[in-house]
């Protein structure tokens, strides 16, 4: 297991306990070790959203989509963050894209 994955798992343990600040710190550390690790970007986006940093969550979700453009869940998460921020047209666009990608997988 790579160092980045091990750090990610530590971050996830903190996230699961609601310790978002420590989770964010560890997810960022995992990303420093491997900026191409999608689960670290996903974790960072979720932890930032939970901590109220929607702008940060949106940026992390966009990076995740760069790494995994065909993953419906990544687009769904970005849609949720846009919705929480009140960016409804952007949220609807991402939701539609997520649904389209999901249909292609079936």
C-alpha cells in the first residue's frame, strides 16, 4: 500500500468520527504524496463540504472529475455541492451528466 493510501485511510477514520479538521489535514497530506489518488480528492471534497467550505469542496470535486471524468458519483457529489451553494443551474447540469454516465454503465 502506498503512503498516500495509508494517510488517506487515517483521514477516513477521522472523517468517520466527525473530526473533519483532522480528516482534511490528512487528506491534503495524502494528496501531497500522490496528487492522482482519486479517493483522497473525494474524501477532501466531502470533508470540506461537511465543514462548511463549499468553495473548497467544489474545487476538490472538480479535481476528482478531472481524474475520473466518467464516474457518475463524482458528478453527483459536485451537483450536491452546487445545490448547497445555491448554484442550481450548475447543479442540474452535473446531475444530468451523472445520470447520463450511469445509464451508459447499465
